[in-house]
């Protein structure tokens, strides 16, 4: 059984599409958990619990590799700090702050900007243009996302207004786009070392802001919602999702993985159906088909790549 599990893990670790699907499923639940507990767990406290818990889970497995890779980590401390600031400290904290103020529909729409932001930062940093299939794929999948979010009625978009929560979310997604674009510059260290080091550094940078939040009197209100939310965010969108996402980008490249972000709001709707008992509607099916079609187009390689 142990050998079978190991072989299954090794096989999964080589499948960028499957890894991306696992990532987006975990992140679809992240926003639901954070929004569901936003009155019981302050945003920075939720982020601190998330990264402290994730680091402690990873540490026993990562420790041998951390000791081995420490000289390389110290040699590349600047880029490691950048990964920690944008991918750990800023992204999730900004998103959790934003979810204190904005409505779910706005959050889902803004989430759909990520593939475009990632392509933009890749162009700015590396002067790398997305392929035609990637552009068409992002447009098709974005249409599918919008169709689900507005429940088949695009006239709803006229009623949306940006608020300060939306600004925080846009800042969060910009931070994640930078993190994703820079992943190709990741130091040559084991993936467990990379995760553990960035989790720890991100938590360290976040600590002063957490202390300020506590000094303002914002504390956890013990409840089942708080327990469920913190338990979920420690494991699924942190340890599992970050492992799968970083590996998927390493295998397929950021531009090919980016369209999978359009699955998050669609999967969020599915989770709402399964967990909250909401009904599945025709717009869910149409939107999901468009998203999957767009991802398929964006994941296509150029003819020259396929021939190689």
C-alpha cells in the first residue's frame, strides 16, 4: 500500500493539469472559508494562523532539505524575500482584508483578472508575449466565469460598484501575479525547502501587523465557523495548494497555468451547491463548459513546441 501511494504521488507530481485542478479546488474553498468566518476571525489573525499552522505541518518533512539547502537560501535571500512578501504576506492577507468589506460577486469577478495580470507581469519582467491560443483561451474562459457569476444575465454587471474591499482584492491578485511570474527564478532548492522557507519568512514579516491588529482589540471569537475556517486554510489552500501550484508552473509555465484560475469561481459555485444545498442551474453548466474549453485552448502548445 505504501509503495502504491508513493507511485501515485510521483505520477501526480508530473501532471500539470491535475496539479492545477487540485490547486484551484483548494483555493475555491479558501474564499468561502474566509468569508464565512470574517466576523469571528480578524483577517491578519487568520493569515497568521494559516501560515504558522502550515509551517509546523511542513517542518518535519522539510527539515532535512532545509539544512541541506540553507547555504543556497542565504545566497538567494533577496529573491526568497520577494517570494515571501508577495506570495505569502501580501496575497492572502490583502484578500482576507478585502473579504471583510466586499460582496462575493465582486470577489469572484476580480479573481477572474488574475490570468490577465499574470500575462502582463510576465511581459513586463521577461518581455514574453502570450500565444494566440492563450489569449483566446483566457477570453473564452473569462466569458464562462462571468456567465456563472452573473447567473446568465450580463445586465447584472451594471449594478456592480467597487469599494475598498475590492481595492484590497485587486492588490492581493496583483501580488499573486508577481509571485507567479517570478517563479521561474526560484532558487535551485528542494520544493519542501522553498515552501517552508517562504512560509516562515512571510509569517515573520506579517507578525508586526498582527500585533497591531491585536492592540486594536481585534481578537478571535471562538465558534465552530472559526474552527472550521482556520482548520481548512491551514491545510488545503496552503500546504496542498502551494505545493501543487508551484510544481504546475514549473512543469507547464505560468501562462499555461494562469487560465485555471477561472475555475475558482466556477468551483466555488459547485462547493456552494454541495455544501450549502444550492441548486445547479443551466448557467453553471454553460459557464463550466466555456471555462474548460478556454483552459483547453490556453493549454495548447505551439506547433513548434509540439513537434519538439
